């Protein structure tokens, strides 16, 4: 992968705010940290989506006990 300077396309005010808030010394550190956080976010999102898809795959595949009566359980009164 080739690298190219992107400084001309960056929002300098935004980079400066991030540099100050993050206590970074250079714009390169700001960009590096921003990319780390972005990649982390994308990986977490992909993981959540895959977990949701796995749940959807299982949906409707639960075998209930033949004696299970949801209507009877609605009228169940707890004591105590």
C-alpha cells in the first residue's frame, strides 16, 4: 500500500482540537489514534452484527416441551 500526504484534505481545526484534547504532540499521532479508534469501532460493530445474525439463525428453532402451556403460565399467581 502506498501512502500519500492527506494534510491538504484534513480539517485543521478539528485536528488541532483532537491534538489538544488527546495531548498529542503531532498531527500524525492524532491521525494514528483516530484510525485505531475507528478500526476498533468497526470491529466491535461487525462482531455485534455477527452475534445478532447468529441469534436470528436460532430464532424459531427452539423445541418446547410438549407439556409447556403458555396460557396456563399467564394465570400463574406467585405467593410470597
